[in-house]
C-alpha cells in the first residue's frame, strides 16, 4: 500500500484554485525574503521540526522536542525560530482518513491558538495524513534501527509535511514567477 502524499488541508472550492491553494499562495507571498519556514509534526509526546532553506524549496529534518508542558514547549520552538530566522510555520493537521477533523485536529488547532501570543508567526495548516507512515517506511528502507527510527521519525514526518507545502507552492507558481537558479 502506498502512502498518500500530504496536501493542503481540505477546503471548499472545486474549480480553478481551491481556497487551500489560495491560502498557501497568500501564506507564502507574505514571507519576507530570506525567511525560512518550519514544518511542525505535533504529537502528544514529541514535536517534530523541519526547516526550509531560504529559497523555500527544500525541507530538512531539524529536531525533535520531547514535550513537557505547553509554555516550555512553545519556548523551545520560539528559540529555534529566532535562531534560524523563521518567518512562518507549516503545521501538520492530523485529519481523519475521510478528510474530516477529529479530536487530534482540534487539539492541534487549540495548540496554535494558545501559541499565537507567545510565538506570533503566521501558520498554515497542512494535511499530514500518513506522513508518519511514509517517514517510517523511508527509515526502514534506509535500514535504520528501531531505536534510531523512534528518535528520527517525528522530524522526518515534519519534513514530509513541509516539503509537501513547498512542492505544492512551486507547482502553483507560473513559470515566469519561479525564482531563477543561482
């Protein structure tokens, strides 16, 4: 069984650009030149973090934060965001397989609402269905030990979330708006 590629969280609209695509374009258009993005895989025990390059084309796994309490967790995110010049967060939204939002999605949205006063960065929610499955399969394919997989899976899943958003953004841009290669 192939893992479903992550995509924008579903929204209304069935012709032309979806509202999800519009949200992605607006989010990316609001980024300052040279700012990076974080991809976030929010779990109950850990927070996986991936970071984009300054060209907003490549996601790289960065770190896994072991969750303790809300304020220190957000404090760690804030320190990392400031250190790396992050201009926005692509937050994985754990949707049900049928695309509906359940308790985990609601918890993620609540985390973001509560985080905003402490870390006032723009946030884009991104469908994260099966990203952890894809990350785990990739790590198994790379012959990573079970202990090492447990350590890496969340930040690798965060990179899948972020890379999905970056790839979709670049597919939406007209060719003449693509950044020239340096």
